[in-house]
C-alpha cells in the first residue's frame, strides 16, 4: 500500500495509509511524460513552464506564445494546521504557523497570470489557510485583482467557528464579491469522524455553517467518503438542503 509519512514535534514520524492499492495510486498520479514541463507554472527558468510553453504552444499567426486562462489554480499559503488528522496529505505542522510571506505569494500568483493569462478560480489551501497572519491582506489583494475571477477558501472551519473577530472580517470580505468557502465536512453521522479527523468535529461544522448562513457566505461542503460513511452520503445531501448558503457537496 502507498503511505504518507508526516512528523510531530512530540511523537516523531507517523505513517498513514493513503491508498490500499499501490498500483492504482501510482496510475492515478499519471505519467511524468505527460507533464507540461519539469518546472512550476510560474518558473522563469529555461526548464520551467514558461520555457516549455514558448516552445510548444506558439500561435501560427504571430509565432508568439499563446496565453490561455487558468480555469483553476490552487496555492498552498501555509504548511501548518490546527488539526491532527490521522491521514494528512499535506504533511501539515502543528504549533507555530509556517506561512509564505505575502509578497512571495503575490509574486507567485502574478507570475502565473503573466505567463498563462487570467485565473478564473484561485483556491487558497494549506495546511489550514485561515492561519496565515496576513490572510485578509492577501484576500483583499485577490478580490481587487482584475485578472482573478473568483477565490475559493479551503478550510476546516475551526477558526471560523471559534474566532468571532475572524468570522466578522470574513463576512465583510465576502460582501466585496468573488468569494466562496470550501468547508471540510464528513457527514452528519458519527461514523468516520474519528477515523478521518481524530476528533468529532460535527459541532464545529454546525457553528461555522451558522455563521455563513447569517452572513450569506456561499459554501460548498467538501466531504471525504469512506466505507464507514458511504451509506450516509444522501443524509449529507438532505442536511445541505436546509441551508440557503450551501451551493453543493463535493
């Protein structure tokens, strides 16, 4: 089986199962020969995406590099989290917040726009992105950027539920437009809560959703489905129909 290893300052390295079928896991990652390049999208290095795009995507009319809008870009703004999920894909750190500086994030995002064109949807992720010390400065910059159409915030909802000041600022930011939440949500049942998160977070989700409902912040529930909660997916759908702020369940 394919496994992920992440570390805890107190307990050291921990192994967690990501897939029970190693062959399927590696097939799902795809072949490196199909990658656009060996570099990142905002890299200016000769082997980076900019160089590859210049060689492989020249328009016949002008011979210049074609720029197409990025329909979805995801950027990890912190590698720290306020949860200790047993299976963590992001290898997030607990304790002190490890975050990318605001100017670094702006430079990287602008680099994608300069080389690829506009970004239709920019997804803020981590770790837990709401822990970033300059979160609202970044969100304000993104909402005011003329080449970014929409911002999605991936969040576990913990800070939204517990921090009144944060939730008030988030409500104010929403009214500027171009914003939606992707809220971690593992169903209304008890099954799989401990397995997935190490703790039952259903009361936290309810408080977070109540604040979004009051402020009118649009939300998509992001549900991890396992054998334990598979039979409860329809219950989650029925639960979502009770909120006017919910746009769907992913």
